C-alpha cells in the first residue's frame, strides 16, 4: 500500500449542496433585507380573508420538488405581502422590535449546526452554552 500515491478524497453529502446554499441563501438574505428596507410599502396587517393565501397555492402538493428559485419567488409574491409585519414601524402590538440582523445571522448558524443540546455528548458546546 503506497500512501503517497493516494489522493485525498473530499467527503460530500449529496443531499446538502453548498453551492445552492450560497446561491439561494444569498437570495433569501436579499429578500429579507429588501423587505426591511422597504417595510413601509407593506400593510402591517394584510387586507385579506381567511383562505385567500391558500387559494394562491396549488391545490395539491407537487409530484416532484420545485426549485428554490420558484419557492423564493412565491415567498416574495405570496407570503411577504400576506403576513402580519411585526417589524413594521406602524405595528404597535406587543414589541415591534423583536428581531435584528444579529438574530437572523445567529439563526442561520444555529440551523446549520442542527445540534441538539439534550446531553453533553450530543453537543458539548450547545449544552454548555
């Protein structure tokens, strides 16, 4: 066995495409930033009736998965205008400033680790933090 001739093989997860993570993650961040930059263009509370959002979506789930591009477009077109915008400057219920850019970044890091903190051995840093 000649170890000098062996190439180092990078281990990858076929279900976790880091190029798509970067591409669509940036698009999602841009969508979030644009929403906050232009929050005043949205109603605090959408002027819709129950079931209206559901009627904008397909009646049945797709047979095959749809692209992240399509999901982001639907998010911008269907979801963003039809949520209650808790960060809107005219939202006066509860606490209107309950998120920040730091909180969004922390969520990305936490979710990327997907680390359960139920025992020390499951995740020493998460458990001790």
